[in-house]
């Protein structure tokens, strides 16, 4: 049985989470590595929030699109901290590029 490690990107369904798996691939001609990702729907009995890092395992078909189940939670990413890194101008403030014109 295959096991994959990924990040929970959605938990809005009942007993189901969407897990995004990132992997590095190599271009066959140019030999450059690039990141490719795929989303899997996985059965989850416990409570998982967006940003949790989980391990999913292949299982029998549980529904039309669910072929995986969450085995364990490895860690978590604080999604609130990621959003604070982006500094957006407050309402009424001008953007730096507009001030120069």
C-alpha cells in the first residue's frame, strides 16, 4: 500500500479532507527540476484543519473520488502567519508605484 505525505488544503466536507501532495519532477529534455502537485480526497475520522501535514494511505474505493484515508497527523503549518507576510496597502493609501507617476 502506498503512503504519501501532504498538506490539508480543505476540510469543508464531512469526514473528508483534500490533501495536496507536492513532488519534484525532472523535465525529460531540459533536465530542469520543477514542482508538480496533485490533490487527493481522503477519508478522515478525526478533526483536521487547513495547514495540517498528514500521511495518507491508499485504500479500497470509499466513494466516487475517495481512494485514500488519513493515517496520522505529522505536524501543522500556521496559516495565519503565512497571511501576515503579505503587506497590502490599507484603504485610502496609495501604492508606491502610483505615488511616483
